[in-house]
C-alpha cells in the first residue's frame, strides 16, 4: 500500500491534514475588562467587551462565551457581558471563546483590601 499526503499552504496561513482550522487561520477575539484592578472581598461588577478586527474596523463579537473566576456568560449584540464576583487577592484570567474565532484573554489584578490602586 502506498500513501501520500499533500499539504498546501497559503501565505500567512497554516494548513492541517485533518481539515481543522488553526489559530492562525482565524481572527482572534480581543477581550477587554473594566475594571482591570479590583479590591479583595468587594463585590465587583466586571464589564467584558469582546471584539475582533475586520480590516480597518473593530467589530463586536456577539454570543462569545466569557469564562472568569468560575463563572460563564455570553456576550450580547454589542459584545458586552457583565460578571459580578467577589474575589480574593491575586491575578485572574478571563477567556472569551467562539467557535469561528480564536480565543482571547484579559487579566484582572485583585489587590488586598485597603491598598490604593
């Protein structure tokens, strides 16, 4: 038995033999968060915005799943979701994913109670 595998690549893209898209084939979600710093043990609403580049424009990403500190929620038509959490001191990473796009991340730093930021 003789088998041959042909892989063709377009400039700037990565091809896989199984036909699955790789992260370089897809646009990446740009995830932003406000506030990016919070105080420990305070109930804080975190506003996440998911967007993607489309040529010279930045477009909102609707229905992206945002995971943050044990909670998950979907963005609205404006690419926005609010997750309310009470966090301990440390650094937390949020992740936004959608099937057609590469996942994006954002970071939140939680400072000890009473520390000025």
